[in-house]
C-alpha cells in the first residue's frame, strides 16, 4: 500500500493541547467505523489497565453519553472515557479519564478531552485527533501532553493500518 495514505502529522497547539492527523484512502464512513467499531484491533494493548496478557476487549458504546471501556480478566470492566458527541461519520468527542500516572480519573472536570474529525477530501479522509485540556490533569500536564504526543502518533499509525486493511466478513 502507498505510504501517502499513512502520513502522520503532529503539531503542538499549546502547552496543554496537541493535534495529530492521518490521511486515509477510505471514505469517512469506513474511517469512522474503524476508529470506533474496531478499536480493539488497533489500540496498543500496553496502553490499557489490563495489559497485554489480560485484556479481553476494548469498545465504545455508540452514542452520546456512551462509554469508552476495556474488559479485563473475569469480565472486569473499566470505563476510561465518556462520549460527549457522537456524529458519525464526521465527528466524535470524548473525555480522557486516564491520569498521567495511568490511574482512573472519575471526575470529568479533571479529565482531558479528545475530539476526532473525519474530513472527506478528494478520494480520501483526513482524520484529525485533537487532545486538549491537559491542564486539567494538574502539575504533570505538560509532561503528560508530551508523552501522549508520541502515544497518539503510534495509535494513529496502527489505526491507519487497520482502517486501510480490507475487512473480512464471516458468514
């Protein structure tokens, strides 16, 4: 596949926000579905509380006020974000309720926020992830933003591979 469909671009918007984008040679509907329906296929398992060995599933409830979650051992569920806006196939916004020390942040007022735009442009879709309000995470905010800059680059690279891979249907 052409590398031009997997160009990752990141910019620092402020000390408390980043923007990362990738161009995909798929329609916006497929890009949105890959981001939400196939989350477990591209999310880095080490970026979960359950870890590589114990993670059972990752998912998102497809509606405003739905949850981003993981299922760990013995059916244990951890919610790590709440869907604020669900507008397929163009926009998704959710809270990031994971602290800099990787502990849950139950108070959404202390959580950062992720907004994903799926913008169709001449035969491809630009997927832009804006992660903002790191200042809500306290004194480690700038270091957390720096770490997640690299984290989002890796996640979007993996996402691009999944989003551009043909899906297989089992009958």
